[in-house]
């Protein structure tokens, strides 16, 4: 069960890679544009920053 913005975004990234076949550029654009009404804007921004940091390392 997704209880945090980071968990939700991680699942989205996994979906975009495995099911949609998105390339790195598309995934970065999707992360930057990701929004979920279930989480506060600040929690979402923190999740985006964390995921982008880890994604750029790989």
C-alpha cells in the first residue's frame, strides 16, 4: 500500500520503465510533471527531488 509520495512516485517510475518503455529523457519529464492529489505539494516536491537525484546517479 502506498502511504507516501516517494513510494507512489517510485511505483510510477517502475511502471514507466517496465510497461511503457520510456527512455531516460521521458522518465525525467514524467517525474518533473508528476502530481498526486493524495499528497501535499511539499511532500511531492521532496519525492521528486529524491527520485531525480537517485535516477541521475544510475
